[in-house]
C-alpha cells in the first residue's frame, strides 16, 4: 500500500530550523549579452583578423583595457569581454577574471588583448608573464590561449604568437 502525503506533511519540522541557523543562498549563473558590434568577419585565422575586431570594440581609451575574445571550436568569435580597466600603464587581472566569461560561454579558446596608452606595442616583461600564466590556467581548464595582442598607436600592434617564441602546452609550468 502506497501512502501519499500532502505538501504540508513533507515540510521540515520546526526543530530543524532551530538546528540550522544558516540560510545558504541557491545561486544561478548566467551569461548576459550586453550588446553587439558589427564586424566584417567573425572567424579568426590570423592576428590581423582579430585586431580589427578589438580596435572597433575598444575605440581610443585613455587607460589600459584587458579584453578577451571568446572563440568556439571553429575559431568563430562568440563574444568579447572586458576583463579589466586599469591605469595609463597597467591593468590588473588574474586567471579567475580572465577565464570567467570563457567558461560561461563554453569557449574552446580565447585571445587576450590589451592596449598600451604610450602607443608603443612592445610587450613588457609583465605582459609576457601574464601570457604564460594565462596559458597555464587555460591548459588546466581546457581552454586554449591562441594569442595575446598588444595594441599600439594607429594601426600598430604586436602579436606575441607571431613575435615568438610561443610556448607549446607541454612546456608550460606554474611558478
């Protein structure tokens, strides 16, 4: 014989409330499309393909911005995300912030980009360290870091992958 109980009978007894003084929030995480931008292409084959997309998105800022392009398995850009807005000569971000949008968007890969307000796209030692650390985090998460682009004045830019040497995943190590 099966007994069906009403919802009222299933509720927790009053003694449970007294033994459990904490209320733990149940959260839901969502990726929200904020806006969009027009682009002649959404597929990335070379650094030049993504530079135009980044320049259109970024404009001409007065401070350093760190941006990630989120890519699917076919190297189509499925989103752009501003990770950090810094000062005239630096922007701070760690792996958690760099990969948050990529995880939510189920991205297969990312491309990092930031601008140098000085106009000189030469990578700093900190840029190299950030790239290597991001690649190591991406390796753990299964999200490839395909490049790190530094935008300079006018049309100048540096692709760290083109500049070389770009480490292969097997050579990455944590500090």
